[in-house]
C-alpha cells in the first residue's frame, strides 16, 4: 500500500496508474469493519482503491467535537494494508487547506433538516472537502455508508448538480451483534454506554413497525423519545420520518418504499446517528 501525504504526490502517482479504474473511499479514520467493507467492495469493483483519512476541520461546527474526534492512524493504516487497499492518502490540514477556506456550498432544502439543522455549516464543509478529493483522485466510483443517510443524499446532489462523472455507491450499515451501528464515535463509549447505545437501533425498529402498522407517527416519536430520555442516558436531538430522496418529512400515507426513519442522540456527550428504511429492514 502506498501512503501518500501530499496532493502533488497523489496526482503524480495516480497519473502513473492511468488508465486503471479508481474506487475512492473517503474517511476520517478511526476505522471499523464498516469502512473496511467499503474498501473491500471498491477492490472488487475497481482496478485501484484509494482511501483517504482526513479529519476535516471545516465540517465540525463545535471545536470540542473536532478535538475529541478519535484518531488512530497507525492502527488504521495496518487495517487498510490487511484488506489490500492500494493507496492511503493522509494529508495534514496545512497541506490540504494551505489557506483559510472561503468557499462554501449551500445544498438548499436537503440540508435544512436533521444533521444540517443541528450542525450548521456541516454539509458545506463535507461538500468542499469532497469536491477537492474528487478533483484530486478522479475516481469512477465513490463509496459511502448508509449510516450517514443525509450525507449520502447531499453527495448524490453534489455529484449530479456539479457534473462529477462519478458513480455513488451506497453500502448498507454494518452493525454490532447488539444492533448498534458501527461508527468511529463508538470508540469513545465505555462498555455500559455501548450497551445502552444499542437501544437506538431497537427504537428505530419499533418506529419502522409503527409506520408499517399505520399508527400515529408524532405520538409514537414522542413516546420513544421520552422512553430513551427517561433515565437521563440519552439526549435525543431528533427523530424523523423522511422521504429517502428529498429528505422532506413524511406522513403515514407516504409510499413506504421511500421512507426512512432517522435518529440522532447524545449519550454522555457522544453524538450518535442511525437510520432504518421502514420497508426493507
Ligand atoms: O463520513 C465521513 O467520514 C466524512 O464526512 C467524509 C465523507 C470523509 C468527509 O470528510
């Protein structure tokens, strides 16, 4: 595996690999099985797989969240080597952003709810970093996990509206045996917190059933929120049923094939998100 830390070296190396097809897996490190599944899929579908590890400062709206983001670069690079990743791009912040970034991207209505509403500027930062990565790596396919459902919708819009010639590949969320969605942020949780965190998945399963049974959505959301918050373990930021493409809130009459239920909650200050397609899961 080539480990590359500068944009110039990355461009040079990828030029030397022409005309190989490139699959790209962008990450912020603290890798888990979910990330490795993206790399493995990219390896199956492309000649060359490039993975980036870059904790992107401009997508964090809270400095303390950025400071606490888990960083495990040595272990990450070992894991990537083991699954046969071809290129690991790991630039420093100064290399990647040599000057203050003045560009921002407004994704319109798709970023006005959920993550976008609770993390102002987050998707602009995600959009900017991905535009830069896409221009540097020039992949044919880019791989993202469904756990970040709204991010996937934002990336889809970015690719379509800015004419990136890239196929977006969205891969299913990998879960622990408890049902907890794999996430880099889980690394900040102690064993008892991890056990509690799996309640989020059970809450989503209950809500998906509520939708399938045609029960009142608002009242059910409120009951689930109260249950999660009752012993002070969780602080729920949002629970929403939304359209899978527009991310607009939906009612009980919406086509179930286009409904996803999404949740964000803090457990002892660690922010977790998860989602479930109501029909398929
Ligand atoms: O999902 C992530 O880890 C990040 O948002 C991404 C896509 C790597 C951009 O920094």
